[in-house]
C-alpha cells in the first residue's frame, strides 16, 4: 500500500493499493472517492448494423454511438474515410475524433454535421 499526500487535512490524499486485501480494519472517510481501475482489455469489434435494403428495416435505429474504431489509420496526407449508417433519432451529429499520432501527438477534434 502506498500513500501519497503532504497534509491530509488540507491537501487531500491519494491511496494506491496494488494487491487486494487490507490487513486490519479498513478506514475510509465518507468524503473519500474510490476509483477502481479496470486495467487492460483486448479490443473487441464495435457492432455496426448493415442495411443492404433500407426498405426491409424492421425497427427504428436509436443508437447514440454510430461508429467506433480504435484503429483508424490515415494515408500519407493524414486523411481517412469511414462509412456508417446514421440513426433515426437525429439529423445533427457531433463527430468526435480522438487519438495519438505515430510521433505521440495527441489529436482531438469535434465537428457538428447536419
């Protein structure tokens, strides 16, 4: 167990436990937030429905996340193309792009499309 912090009464406290189980009585004040790190998980494929015949669609599409791909790669000019079906609940979409470039630059951009 590791405790970080200078003056608990004024600066706060960061408590990191690396192994489960704390011997003795565990003390946790009501004001202390607990965060459980989920750890690494293998990537899984995001389900994107396919509507080859839109007239054969049997129920409304109410998805809020329309496309998710953690491995979009750009061409030599930095461009990439993605395709997805829109949902039935909106005609305006907030597109959020986030990622990390090969040189470690953090990328974040948002744009509304109608």
